[in-house]
C-alpha cells in the first residue's frame, strides 16, 4: 500500500516518521517526488494543489490533515472518492484550552492587572461570578461541542448557536439564522467555532457585530473567512466591542500590511489554537484506512453538499 503525503506549508518529516513508525509496511510518497501515480491508494493532504488528485487512478480515499476541508471543497476536479475529515480529540481539547484562556483572561481582567503591575498599583477589580459571565459558542459540531462543554465545566454561563437544531445537556442552545442576532446580544464573550461553508462565509458581518452586546469580546478559532474583516474593524474602531482574539484569517500568513497586526484591541496568533499532533492523528488515519480496506465506512466523512 502506498500513501501520498502533502501537509503543504507544515511539517511533512514528522508525519512521515510517524506513519512509518506506526505502520512500517506502508510506503509513503511525498507530493513533488518522482513516482508512478498509479501506485497511490490513499492521499493524506492539506492545502493540496487543485487538480492534482485526479492524477491518481487507483485512489480509494482522501484524508484531510486538518480539522477543515475547504481546501478540498474548492477543488472542482476532486475525484469521486470518500473524503475523510480529521476528528482528532486531541485537537478539539487543544482548541478548547485556547478558548478557555480567553474566557479567563477577560473575565478575571488579567490584562488590567498586567497594566497595573507596570505602574506598581495595587487594586482589586470587582468581577461577576463565573455563572453570570455569559459565553456564547457559535457552531456546535465536534469542536464547538468540546469548547462549550469544557468551558461550562468551570461554571461559566455557556450557551450555543448553530444553524441546525442541537441538544447538549446542561447548555442552552439556539438555532436558525433568524435567531443569531438575539443570541449574540446576550453574550459577554463570543467564540466562533463555525466551519467555513457556502452558508457561513462572512456570516459574521455588520449585522452580527452590531447585534453583539456593547463591550463584548470576540474570539475566532475557526476559519477567517467566516468573518467579514471590514465589519469587525468597524465594530472595534467605534469600541462597540472591547476586543478580539483572532487565530484564523482568510489569508494566511496574515499579510504584513493588515490592520489587525497593529490594532490596539486585537490579539493575533498564527493559527495555533488547535495544534495537529501527528502521533494521535496518524493512529486515527490508520484505523480509518483499515476500515476502508475491510469494506466499512470511515468516520467522519465529508458531506460534499453541506461542505462539512
């Protein structure tokens, strides 16, 4: 069995080493190497060149090496084979930890204490109890569910919104585009966990940011193109929002001239909230390949109609 590996823009060495350690009998070919395309049976890719995957006539399935699949959805010539998403619990936990950091940072006012330290000023700020600090999670799929339940375990007032109906024990949920505004207006902090689909592109625009509670804080750990950057900048510039922590952008790396770099209310991180760990991810991929080889269905499969 031969696998095509292309974790474009990231680490290929670590992935290849992990594949060969966990599955010594497999052959790994990297995109760009010279090899016979007909020998490839499975493609493990991220941000792969559009059109290339149709070259592999023996391809049985495509595996995304990240939580999303927009790089594959955008390829109009994608072969009609199963596309398997990477649903690594380790990634979801990592993203939940990142989101929890911002909840704690804003609720406990750590930035204010850092400023006080520089002035050698001793003053304790009054804060509401956690059960009164409202955290809204947008998107209640695998990532959003993990984020919501982890933050709820610290007794924060967590609620969630999704396009479709969802039910989560102990967490109030809202659904439907017509109820997004009323959901947003009650939140002290909003975390975007929505996947990028045709329906979510620029979903968070002027109407959404105007609907947010004055002084709310926005966290994006999903995809940059879910957010209309111009609308977010307007909301920040007029101080309708108290700030934003942005980990994902429509263009990555973030261009040097982008105003988010220097905006005083924006915290930029380089798409690191959900680190993909090769060891755990490879184990899941191998398990799914073995399912395919035995005639079973791998999970989770990309729904090409919905885009996730």
